[in-house]
C-alpha cells in the first residue's frame, strides 16, 4: 500500500513538472513605438520626465529622449550634461521586461502587466504602474525635409546653449555657446541613412500640423526653436518655450541637440564676424522681420558658404548691432548681404537667391516696438 502511494506521489510530481508555463506572446505584441502617459498611483514629490520606447525585432530598443548623466560644475569646468545615446537592447523573459541602461550598464527590470493594441502597462516597484500609449501614425510624404536646424537659448540656470544643423547629405554644423561638452564652431558628418532615420522619426510627430509657438506661463526658462528646410526654403519653424510642445515631438528633438557628442567633430576656427550672432532681424523703415534663432543659424550657415562679390545692389533692409559685436551693420536686398564690421573693411556676400522672397518673409513685417 505504501509502495502504491509512492508511485502516485511520483506521478503527481511528474505531472506538475510537465505543466506548461503561460504563453504570453509579449515578444510580438510589444513591437512598435510607445510613449509614457502617467503612473498610477501617482507618487508625491516624484517627477517623471516625458519618455518613450521603440521596440523592434532582434531585441533592439530605442529609449527617448535617451540616457543622460550630469557632470557638476567645478573650479575649471561649468556644469554639463553627458549624453550616452538612445539605442540599446531589451529582453523579455516570461512576463518580465529588461532594458539595458546605458548609464549604469545594468538591466532595468519591470513586470509586464498588460499589452494591448493601444496600451502598455509596466510595474517597476512598490506596485506603481507606468502607463504607455501606442504611437500610431500615417506617413505624410509632404513632411519630407532636407535640413533641420535646432537652437537652444540661454535660461536662468545651466541649460545647454547650442545650435545644430543636420543636412540630408550628412553634413553637420554645430555651435556650442555654453554648458556643453564642446563649445565653439564645428563640422561633422553622418551617414545619409542616419538622416533618413531622423526624418522618419520626425514624421511620426506630424510636425507640419503642430503650432508655430508653444509657451509656458512662467519666465527664465529655455526656448528651443526648430526649423525644417526643403530646397533652401523654410517649410516650418516651431518655437517651444518651457517644454510645452507635444511630448512625442519633444523627446524626438532633444537627443538631436546632443548628437554632437556622438560624432567626430572638426573645429572651424575661421569664423566670420556675423556667425557669432545668435539673433537676426530685417528692418525696413519702422517695420521689422525677426528670425527665430534656428532660422538665423540657417541663414548664417548659408552666408558662411557664400562667395564675396563686387556687385552693387540697392539695400532694402538693414540691421544695426551694438558695439560689443564684431559686426556694426548688415545691409541686404535679400540676396546680397553687405557686412560692415567695426574698424574693418566692409564686404558683400552673394547668397545666390533671395532669402526674403523665397521664404516670403515680407509677409511677416510688423511695426517695431520699444523692445526691437
């Protein structure tokens, strides 16, 4: 009798050990783009910046806006942010998701609570559920561009102040002013396929249909201006003061402002006087056209690659600068730009096309105010 019970017990053990584990099929359901929406319950005094994940085949993952670390100010250096990139790896084991953290060099683990066609729920710790929504988009072929320019203004603090232009042919122009790992003027290159990745990512944000201006109701924050260009024509400029633009757009733009840290930079020491200017406007009588800082950086890069000419022209617009700038005055008809420095000979640059007419800037003429 005892022997019989032993056989029964052994059989039960075999049946239990052979019991199949739940089949979640998370590997296929998690593929795609997800953006963080909220946490439930919301913790007090705990702040999540906007972020999102893109899960692809072969355990490839993109985490946006990326992985960052801060190097605090010391006697020799100012405070700066170190960028580790966005591309990493992920794994799924049973109902657990592991994402490799590029800063800590460890796998961040969470439990997959739910994946549907629209929602992803992850539990990290203390029964806190992070909710993500699926990013669905339809590609708009009209949203193609061949240049993107991003400029970050100063703020009351240690915000990175820089400008970057990324071209379809792979050309990069970068200018760092403060709180960057590199300050100065630099050039670099990326592969055309990398530009295509940038273009596809930004198409997902539906940027052509975004507002031109987003602004917080407080002061002393940073403004980020983004300009999209096609055939040297500005097709869209978006200004975002205080991170108020849609979150998907913000987390796609931010890593591009740190792209310079991942590149081999070639310093450009032959900088012309006007390239030091962060702002530009066209004045005509008592009216003015003001460019965003990204539009100004775009124009300066065009001018820096233009040839000098002896052609004369009738100036329709001008811009005067204070004495602490290298340039005293700029006169232009939109194509020719006469640069008049302090205590130096003036010279004229031929842009090759009329910048004002091509971009229909005369429609933006406004009456000058006391702040202009």
